[in-house]
C-alpha cells in the first residue's frame, strides 16, 4: 500500500504541491501532536521498567532510546520535500512514501506493513490501558462507598466495549488535519495525569521516610528470570518513543514558511526533551516510592490512597488522553487504506462517493460508506484483540520491540545513506551500519523477552 517510487509513474499516496488543503500547523501544534502520541501508556510503565533495571541502567536506557529517536527524527524531517523526475516537487506525507521513494517498492511494502502493524498495535494498547483506568475508578468508588465486592467486579471487557463505541464515532472524523483540537486537549491531559502520578509518588516516598530501590533493580530468583524481565523493561522503554511512525503525517500539517523540516526539527527536540524529563521524573519518583513493589501501571499502586479522588481524576485524564491518542495513531492508517482503495477502484461509488448528512441539532457532516465500514471494523477488531490479550506491560514491550529497530533505526539510516550517496566502508558508513546492527540485536533481545512474557501470562 506504499506510495510510488521514482521508477513508477503512478503515485497514489504522494501529496503533490497541487493538492490543496490548507496547512496551518506550527511548531507548537506539532509538539502537541507528538506529545499526544508519545506520552500515554508508556509513561505509566516507566517506573516498572526502571525497577527492573535499577537506578543506573534504567535512566541510561531512557537516554539512549531518546537519543536514538531524536537522531531518527532529524534524518526523516529532511525527506519531506523531494523533487520527483516525473511529477515535479512533492511532499512525502507518510513514512510509507519516504521509504518507497528512496528504497524502492520492496522496502516500501515492508515498511508499510510494519507501520500499519504498529499503528494497529498502538490502538490495542490504548484499549487495554483505558480499561485499566476505568476499572481503577470503579474499584475506588466501590472501596470508598464500602459496597459489596460482587457489585464491583466489572470485567475489563465492558470498559473496552465502551471505549470502542466512542472510537467508532470519533473515527468518522475525515482526516488528520481535523483533529488538532483533540491533540491539544489530549496533550494537556497527559501532563496532568503524569504530574499527579509523580506528586503521589513523592508524597508516598516522604511518608515512607526513605527512598526505595537499588542500583541492581528488583532481585529475582534466578539470573534467567532477571534477564527476561530486563528484556521486557527495555521493550517497554522503546515503546515510550514511538512517534517515528507518524512524524511525516505531523510534518504534513505544518505551514510554510519557515521550511517544514526546520519547524519539525524544533518540535522534535522540544518534544523529546519534554518527554525524557517527564519520564525521568515520573519513573524515578514511582520507583523511589514503591521499590521492589513497583506496579506495572503506576496509578494502580495508589488504589487505597487517601487522595483517592486525585487518583480517580488522573485516571479520568488518562481516558481522555487515550481517546485522542487512538485517533492520532489510527488516522494515518485510515488514510493509507482508504487512499489505496480509491486509487484501485476509482469508479466504484461505495468507495469514492461522499454523502452530506444533516441531523437535527447537529452541523452537516460528510459520510463515506467505505470510511464508515472500514473504520468501524478496524475499531471493533482492536477491541476484540485487547479482550483476548489484556497484558499491559507485555503488550507495550512487544510493540516497542517490533518497531523500534526497523522504523526508528534501519529505514532512516538506509534512506540517509541513499540520499547522501555515502561510500561503503568509509568511517561514516561503518559507524551507521554498526549503529544499525546494535539496534537489531537490541530489538531481537527485547522481542524475545516480551513474547515469553505474553506466553507465560496466557498459560499461567
């Protein structure tokens, strides 16, 4: 489903200069989009990851992953505009476009598969996380009101179905350019619950009278068990910087001048700096508060807290944030699939015709039957898989492991080498290929550990 390459005269997904929606994005709207996509499920698992790695290796792993992501984003920013020999100047409006253009059809299709798998996986993770937060709110109300335990035993499935119903409605928003407001609201929510979690952790540490945790991290019964937990923790950390998959879509919302790549580089630096500082603060505070008992989802550790109302508010903020994040990650996939269908079937009314509907008390809106049916089926499928595999930390780690090396390291490096015509076996080429290989080893290590974790949870 990728876009055409230089050797292909049909380019269904490239956004040419003549295509004409107005781009109004700025560095701060780009930051809002990135923060919305990045700070979410990941920040809640950072304390658990630091607990597995310890006070030294945990923060170091965050710095390394953040630096790698920032380096990748700088490489990708410069590929947005590119002269095409047959079609003139155009914008590469998606990750798929960039890879297809510079690395050919095969790599384009592979990247398209990986990008769409990751976007789909993020949707599943958001369904799981939202259900955990809603259940925590329900349990808190039951606990505070001293209701019978049986009255409080709501399964996560009900909350997942509720979240899915909301997303079916929101998924009918036409495209990524129409959700700027949703990203801003979601970004505010992400900071709110992150600071609440951090504040509650600091209060817990002060109440304890000492800082929990150690240099080595949580002790385990064997070195093998420790190794698997470390691999899952690294996978979770790699999940916390996933915006490589949507960076081109975000850049395509930016106005020019100034050049989009300059704006996007600024937004990337600001966003990675903000999120890294937040991960340090939130992750460190959580580990300091709970030590070896650090929960997989930070806010679940405060279920019996005296400030239960604040915990409930934080969980409500998570729900609002993930409603927005789901759309930030789903809209690019919607656009890819629907553009492909329209390119392949230009004469079919079901695919191409848009109806204008006007309901009482509501503004008129556009309705396309392809979008309605595909997006509804998409949301339903993410809910079904979340119901079958509701494992928070393992799912996050699996997603991070699957996409971190190919999408954050391999493709950006190969595109740079292709663009710059770097001569093989020069110092730059050797350094970049070494970086590539180390990323592959890291990805395989974390992927193996996370798969083992899911299998263990399923059969356990």
